[in-house]
């Protein structure tokens, strides 16, 4: 995975290797622009080399894969987890809790104890 790089006018440059980015940050030649996705901004460079990149998306039922690709090389990749399963599980849990609350302490009670009128 590469580190995204911007020139001093905030124009995108080619991504660089993390070791080179660390070196630039230590020497003061670059500063952190964003933490996620990790992006640095060069202080002294205006314009520079850029190559075409493609955004690839792999949609799925539970997760979606996102990648930025340059030729055959993956520059950046991420997984987006959908909330559909999480919402369904929360609703199921809520339904089970409510059912349990309704049926609690009524197993061996007589109808009088429950308040159901005359026997």
C-alpha cells in the first residue's frame, strides 16, 4: 500500500512508499494532510509526475471491496462492511428480549394470580 501525496497546491501526485514518506516527514519536507486515508502534503514541490489510477469496486452482500489500482498494482484497498446484518441481529435480539419479558414468571401461575378474572 502506498501513501497518497499532494503538492503544495493540493494537487495529487503519484503515491509513494511508506518508508519514503517517513523520510520526508522526518526531514520536514512534508506534513501530514489527512490521517485516513493517510495523505501527506509536500512543502516544496509544485507540480510533478502523475499516472492514471482506476477505482475498482467489488460489491457484495455483506462487504464491499474498494481499491485504487495503477496498472496491475494495488495502491490502496479497503473493505466497507454493510450494516444490514447488524440491524437484523439487533431486531432479532430485541424481539427475543420482549418475548422473554412477556412470558416471564407466568409458567405455573393460576389464572387468578395472573389477573384473568374468575376460575
